[in-house]
């Protein structure tokens, strides 16, 4: 019985070492993925902002278009924006609201 207890204790120490090694690997992997996940989170926040404030976004785009290309350029931008809005609206309705 004492021999079995020693074997169990040795096995336990081996497993604890293995767990510590795996924990270190997880920490290393998570540090590598922190920047891409942060960028993805920021991108989602920007998309949510534009979705929630479409009038503001449209107004800013219109001002930029008039300043750069005149009213004909504004019409082209409005038309493209309208098509992009319809596309984005169908795309964002397919996104889950909570991640």
C-alpha cells in the first residue's frame, strides 16, 4: 500500500508539472492573440457606432463629397452610399447583437 501511495504521489507531481507547462503555453498563445482580438473588438465597436448614427455618418460623408467633388460628386456618393447602406443593413441584421 505504501508503494502505491508513492506511485500516486509521483504521478500527481508529474501531472502538476504538465499542468504548469500547459498553463505557460496558454499564456504565450493568449499574448500573441491579444492584439488581433483587440483590433477585431475595436472594428466591431466602430461598425456598431456607424450603425447607430447613420444620419451623422451620412452628413459627414456629404460634407466631404461636396467639398471635394461638387454636387455631382455628392450625387454619386449618395447613390453609392445608399447601395452600401442597403447592403450593410442586410449584413448587420445577420450579425448577432451580443458577442
